[in-house]
C-alpha cells in the first residue's frame, strides 16, 4: 500500500477498511528502534555508575529486557492483526452467504434462520 493510500484510510470516517495491517510493520520497526535506544541509554547509565554494573546490564539485564519488550510488542501486534483478519474473513463469509454486513440495529437480522418449531423429544438417559 502506498503512503497516499494509508493517509487516505487514516481520514476515512466511515471505517470501512482497517489501517492497522498496513502500518503494523512501521509500528514494529519504531518499537525496535525505541527498545534499542533504551538499551543503549541503560548501558551508558549503568557504566556511569560503575564497571561491574555496566557489564551486568550490558550482558544480562539489558538483553533480557530488550527481548521481553520486543516479544510483548510482537505478540500485541500479531493479536491485533489476527483479530482484524478474523473480522475481515467473517465479513467476507457473510457476504458470500448472501447476508448483510452487521449493523447497529437491535433485534434479529432478516436473513437469520428461524428457530425450529417442533423438536423431537430427547432420547431417555440411562
């Protein structure tokens, strides 16, 4: 998708298309840069306190925190994208079945299957 298309979708007030899948890669790259800069600043601050603390943060604490925050960011973005794809696929299935897109109206949709009127009795339980 082009930059113009993303900007156009950002200002689409009808919310007919999702913009998150288009910008997820950019958001993740920004998060990687922020985590890397935070790691670098943390290492510099730790070395200003002492060599031992600096090495500890450089080798153990910093990488663990960086990986932890990147995993959180990745899982969050993946769950967002999965939810959006589920919504898109569900809307497509409804469209293929000849139904209407969901609306904010209350009540049963007009093409909703009717409830069975005469159910056979349940078999006895032994």
